[in-house]
C-alpha cells in the first residue's frame, strides 16, 4: 500500500545537516550541481567501472608544454565529489587531484557568444558522499540508488561508481549503426566495402584524387578555394587588386614567427578588415605569461611549425567540397580525424572566409562561429579561456606527434513528422536512476546526451564553460561541427560518432581547468570510429518557467528528445541505452521533474533503455525512482502520461507564477485517485 503522505514527505525531505551545508555554501538553486572531474576509459562495455589512473595518460609526453603541472594531474580520473575540495595538493609525495566532478555540468550550454550571455546556475555544496551512494537495482522498469546507509557508511566503504545493470546495452557489444553511401552521405576519404558489405574507409587517403572546388551557398567556403580572394594594395600606382587569399595565408604563416606578437601579426595580415576589431590579449597573455621559457621555446620552435604545416595541407587533405548540414536536411558527413585536425588548425589560424561577423544579414549568421579569434580575446573570461587554450594546445600536440587514423561521422537528423503523443501505446522503458556517476564515464558505449545550444558548441570558442562547452574541450574534434552545422530546428539534432577524448578536465565556469592529457581506450567500430556517440539536442529556454508546462512546449521537447533518441536502423534489442541527466534545467530554467519524464517518454517511444544521472541530487533520485515505479505498476503508457502532463499544464494552479503542486505530487495524486 503506497501512502501519499509518506511519498510527498520523501520528495520534500531535506535533513538539517543538508540545509546547514547548503546555507553555509551560499546555495541558491536546489537543482544546481557539483562540478566534476572528467574521465572515460577503455573498460568492458558490459558495465562501468572505476577508472584506472594508470591508463589515463603518458606522463612524460604530457609535460612537454606544461611541466609545471604535476604529473598526477594528468592521471586524474575517479575523483571525490566533495565540492569544497577543488585545490590540487602538490605537497604530498603521492599527489592526487581531488576535484569535484564536472557534474552534469547540468547547466545548459551557456552561450555568451550568441544568446545574450546566459549564466550558469549556482553550485550546490553537497555532502561528500553524495556521489558515492551504493546503487542497487530493484525489479520493474526503474533503477534505484539506495541511500539507507548514507549517514553511517564511511567514504571508503561506499562505492564511488554506478552499478548499471548489464541489461542496459552498450556499443560495440549490442550493435553499431554503419553509414551507407548515397546522396545524403558525403565521405571525404576513400571508401571500399569489406566482406560483410560494410563500408571500409581509408582515413589517410583523401577522395577524390584530384581536388574539386565549389564556391556556393550549399558548401563550406574554403580558404584555399581560387574564389577566395583578398584586396591588396597595388603598389606605386595606388588602389588595390584582388589576390589569392590562400597565397596570402601561406606567405603570412610561413614567415618568421618567433614570438606571440609575430603570430598575431601573421593572423592579422589576411584578416585585415575584421582584425581591426579583434583583441588578442588572452592569446598574448597565455603565450607570454602562462608558458615558461622552455614551454615557449617548445611551442614556437616545435609545435607551432607543425600546426602551420598541418593547416597548409588543406588543399591536399580536403579534396572535395564539404556540404553544409543545412536546416531541414537529413544528411551525414564523414571525415578522417586527420582531416578534422586540418580544419581545426585552420580555425586556430582564423583562415575561414566570411566567418568573422555575427551580423544578422551575413551569410553565416545562422551558423556558429568557427575561427578562434573570440577565444583569443580578453580580458573577459580570461581564466576560462586560458584553460581552454591548454586543452586546444594539448590536442594539437597529440595529433601532430602521432597522426590519428580514425573516422568521424556527423549526422544532422530531422524528424519528418511530429508524433501524435496521445496515441503512443508503448509501455515505459527500463530506466536506471543514480545519484552518482556521469554521462561521459559511466555512460560509455551508450548514446550520450549533450545539453546543447541550438548553435552547436554554444560558447566553446568564447566564455561559455558548462556541460556542452566542456565536452567539446575534452573532445576538440567536436568543434569541427561548428564549421558546417546550421542552427538546429525544433525537430532536429546532431549526432556525432567517433569523437576521441584528448583532455582530462575538472570543474566548470571559472573553476574549469585542464587536468592533463587523456588516452582514450574506447574501441573502434569497423568504420574506424570510436564507439562514442554524442547527440547534441537543445532544450527550450524559458524566461517564465511556467511556460514549459504548456502543451506546445511539452510537445516540442518530446519531439526534440525523440529525434535524438530514435534509432530505426537497428532492431530494438540491438539499440544501446541512453545516458542523460537534467537536460535544460540550469540556465534554461527547466523543471528537472518535467524534463526527466519527457526524456523517459521519448526513450520509451524510441524503444531504448535510459540511464538517468542526477549528479548528486539525492532527492530527485529518490522521487524520480518512486514515480517511475508507480507509473509502471499502474500500467501507464506513453500516451496516457502525455495526457496527464497536458492536464497538469492546463490546471488553473499554473496561472500563478509558481505551481501549487510539483509535477510528481500531481501525478501521484492523480494515479491514486
């Protein structure tokens, strides 16, 4: 017999100790979360285990540019979630990083570049055991994180990992969606077929052999195109003539670049009109103050020449036009990691034409910025940008030392027709709820949700530093998507397969920091892609939170999530589980209870299991677990649950600025009435 009073009490309960801790830490938002250190590992797809620090990185190679950072920082993996313990202890002979985990970093992708500077929410100062709760699965359609021994067990006796059941499928063990050739799929390197009929790429062999150029609105305008021209002074007779911009880029970058100012001068030479407004103070400060003499010499004498050589290989490595992934077009683009690195090197040197303005009437106004000039600017957000530059420099150090040989696939997926949600008869999916664990780590091999901005990457090349931006810094190859992906529509997502992790990081916002090199051990599929699948899906941002309960808002979020979760290419038993969390619940002011139910409904309609990380929020973990069990026991279908959400949204109590009852309270009372 389920007691309404005890259920509501469980959702509302907060111990005196918790309140004291939160008050002491100045917490203002009960749904904000503790940041996390990052990690991913090459562990068995069957279950997520604690990271092995010995697999994290090559200590010697990571110290080439930043020897001042202790070697153990680069080996940080499974860290405590004590939000107060954020400093690196360099005094111990066995140095460790005990930093807070990037939480979900559940705050939606703040985008200081395009969305008016949305700010992350406040962080909670949770109990140090909040992410070390023993996870136990109960029968039914849901998982539970047990907290019965939270107050009595020591930190050492409580596991700091999620015990996700093996029934929650992961790639490559379950199944992999292999791309097919066709008009909707462009592959930038040579491809044949293996004995099984799957496409077999040759990542180091560009296709076609002879370069083809297209200078139009359907393709990326490349800096090496003959049509990319630049006005230059004619000389003695005055005036100006059009010159090849690529020739100017080559001459500038192959000049005598010996220090930070000569590097800036070189970039300005082929960006003369735009660079008058550019501010390189962050890049200058990084190169002149962040690097010591040995690091600076290594950068200018070793790494920078390699980066320049990589960028100037663009006409050789990219021999066919890169299609723009435009709005309302369902299409794929595959490229090698080396080709992606070449494009990123050009972004670093700010070579892409027509991408230096955000004016509303510009050709690429509906695309993210790709040139790195905003990352180089200061003094705003300098602390964050310095750490981002460490991630970028480490990435280039890695790929210029050992050329990558894998593949990446970018799929702009469109939902052709919105669902009639009231008619969906699917039962609720299997859901595992945990207050510990993280999408990138425990969710290895699952479809991992990126709480995205509609302009993918959000403020990654600016001051933004929450969930999406941090993921892009951990895996810099994700940044390439900004070159060709138009803003996501209401029924569109971007699925990226194969991105490799190169950096370990910790914290978010001003506490974000690079923690060293990371060696990704995730296996590859037969298309030479890492078995890492990230779906970028943007939630609605609500100036007035009550607007999210309107049927039109609920349907929009359901369609967006379903578009991200659907996998018609594979039968249900071969679809990997989904790893997600409080999507749209930070700066975008979403209700975690509503967003959790919406994602469960979308996963159920898509025929996939779901793992939901609450990132230390034990109350949400308990209440969501209880609610899912109740709904399952009552045989509530996806369509039935949709009608309940509409009823809740139309209730007169929502006419006020704040609902009288939380969603779970309403659902519980309605189900038992």
